[in-house]
């Protein structure tokens, strides 16, 4: 599995905005410079995040981007869904790219069960994580990464 650049950069932008101490917000050029991304890419991701309601913008010379809600209220799972979509959805099997109109294994597919298990595990983890955890509470993330899947052994 691969985390897309859009998901990675989108989360980095949210963290950068959350950590901004400027009451007017942070501008696209400031984010671009701090993250080493192009203005175009940052603008595109800010637009996605703004339309989804995670951030808001103020126009003008002193404008910038701010969080729409406190970082504690921004769920990472919801942000990742907006930035890249889900790892797995049952609808994927209906829109597969094979030569048949329906997947040949649709009736009995263990691979589908694996993808669903992975998606459920990811959902379980992400539903309890907020932007605050990512931006400010690194100890919480470290303890989760060490303990989250200990029960699978």
C-alpha cells in the first residue's frame, strides 16, 4: 500500500496551518517555502481542504489560511478521505478494470475480505486521531504505533 503525495502533503499543510501562531493565518507562499512544495500544489491542496471545510481563507494583503475548527476537532480519517479516498470500498469490485463487466471472483473473494479487514483496522485507528495528535502530541502517536497492533501477534 502506498500513501499518495496528495495525502502526505495535505496532512503536512494541515499541520503547518495548525502550528501557525499568526492570527491572520498562513499564506500559500509561506506554506510552500516551509514545506518545499510549489505554490501551485499548495494552492490545489488548500482548495480541496477549504471546500471540505477543514480550513478557511481570508483574502487580501493580510490574508491567509486558518483552521475552520480547533485541531482537536479535525479527524485525521476524515481528512485523509477527502485528500485521497478510502483504501477499500466494496464498490471497487463493481468497477474493476478487467475485461468482464463484473469481477470473476465477485462471489467468493478472499482478497476482498483482506482489503475490508485492512480498511476496518485503518478506520479503527484513524477515528481516534485528530490533527492535534499529529501536530502537537507526538508522544501519543509514538505510543499508538508501539501498542496498536500488539493484539494481532
